[in-house]
C-alpha cells in the first residue's frame, strides 16, 4: 500500500485513552495518513462526524458514554454518514458482543494489541472501499453480470453493493432473506448469488440447498459471507455446494479475489 493511498483518507480516531490515541495516531501517520481527527467519547465523535465528515472512523469498543457498537449504529442511522467506513479496535472476543459490529458493515475488527500488518490491511481495505477498481477479466464482462445479494442486514447489503459497484458490477438485485431470494431465483436468472448464512425464515444453507437441488439454476455460483463460527455448520454449508466462503467483517480485496476465482 502506498502512502498516497492512505493519504486520501480523512480519519476520525475514537479512543478514550490519551496514551492509546497517541500510539495509534503515530502508527497511522507512519503509514502516510495526513488528516486525523480524534475524539474521546461517542458523542464527541458524532459531533466531529457532523462538522468534518471524515470518511473513516477507527474506534475502541468501550467508550465513556457508549459502546463502539452503539456508535456504529448511530452512524448507520444518519444518512449524512452513508460514505463512512468503520474499523473497530478491541480486545473483546465475545461473539455476541462483536456480532453487531459484523452485521453493521464494519470494514475490519482489529484485536488489541494489533500488528502493523493487520492495521495496514485494514487501512488498505478502507482505501479500496472508496476507490473504484473495475475488474479486468478476459472471462467475463462485469457490466453483463446479474448478481443477487441476500442479507437481512441492510448495512451489510449496502456494503456489499458498494464493493461490487466499485468492481464495475452494476446489475445488482437485493433480497432480505432466503425466502425472498428463492422467489426471485424462480423468476429470474442470475450469474452469482452473494448471501449471508444466518437469516430469518430461510437461512443461507437452505438457500444453497434449494439452488443446488430444486431450482433450474443448479450450477449457479454462490458466495457466502458469514460471521458463523460453528465449524459443523460451516462444513454442512460447504457440503451443500457453496462456491466460496468469506468471513465477516470482510474487505473489498477478499470479495474481489473470490469472484475472480469463481470465474477464472
């Protein structure tokens, strides 16, 4: 990643510890960051967002007035923050505690302490999130692809759509759960389905099973993006015929690489 890439980011660092803010800020600046704002609390961060409108928020989980999950939810609730990416830095390991961050469309979750390599990857993912980089492929035309994105999280669908659009894919359809996706697949032909695993009504595994065994598009590629950690469930999904699995949170690089491999 070049320093000119990260220099294009306007960053808001939200961390109650003065020492931690200084350390993280120095690390980000060493990678080429030019514009870095900071805040100690969630409310202060929201004020900075409204006045300065940075495009990347890097936040701790535990703030004096709210959790990092609450801050992300507040950011997602305001349309003026639609172009804001979010990275969480936390020592929290509880799946239940981190799930709202994953479902809220965070670009990355960094452990505390984190490595320079992990920070670099997260910042590159943020740059890629904002910079359109069309796929250059001899095997498929991105403008001709018909994609179906299936996720009960509005923010996850929005994030996936932005990544796909940056790749040059424009024909993107949405479904809120597996049931709606099945009805759409019955009526339309798609080139790729990008789906979540955990959804109400019909989950990702049941959707894959329908595509492989009950639809007239049994060879339809399916990319599953999930925060599911149960290895038994994930193995069952793979056996059901998913084309590729990607963890939440995910970066544009991961989605791009998987789509390119599917059509290689």
